[in-house]
C-alpha cells in the first residue's frame, strides 16, 4: 500500500507541476496545440484465449511540455475499451524524440482497469509502459504503431500483465 501511495503521489505531483508551470511554445498565431491519438489494435495479443480488439483515444496538450534531460516531456491522458468490455483510463507522462519525419514516443501512464468480460489483470491499479513510432504524413497529422505492456507491479495477488499493439492516427487540433 505504501508503494501505491508513493506512485500515485509522484504522478499527481508531475501533473500539478505541469499545470502550474505551463510554458507556451513561441509560435505563430494559430498553432494547433491539442494532439489526439486515435488508436485501435489487439489487447493481450500474446494470449490466444484472452486477446481482444481495442479502440481508444489519448490527449496531449503541447502547451504543457517541458524540456528535460529526458527530452521533451508532457502529460498525457486517455482511455481504451476492448471488445470484451475491459476498460482502462490513465494519465501520465510521455517523452518525444524527433528524427526528421520519424517520431519515437515512450510513455508511462498509471491508470484504473476494469476487466469487464475480458482478462483479469489482478488489480484495479495498473501501469502502462508504451513505445510508439510514428511518421509525419502532413502538417498536423501522423501515422504510427505502438506496443505497450500493462502490469500491476505485483500489487495484486496475481500479476499476469497484458501486451498489446496498436495502429495510431495522431492529429493536432
């Protein structure tokens, strides 16, 4: 329980720090700062009997970015639902590394999971680690692939985890 409180406290601290100290990018009037990531894929693809299709959305506000020794980091929030009615709602941080038109985006997002008729992950609190690779198609639009692992970090009696892959469409508004 002590580990859980520390992790939740640190996550809240990051979110509050980003909100209080938000720095806007120096940009031309009319720049689009809200990025939405629409995704679909396979939840728990490595287990034939429990895998399921998922759809979801993630939001990132570029006004809340920070330059750090880890690169450009910003808060993200989102949710997904599976065909088996499993749901996951999360918030956390992501880093972004741009190599020309290619973007690498690792993220860490604690969240709340409900199994519905899907896989029991062993606890309501789960942690998602993800790596996304995307390509700039045109101004304000990217297409990508991502892989994530969701685990409860042994908070529950069981910790089966789930591995997923998704196809992503990222659009700035």
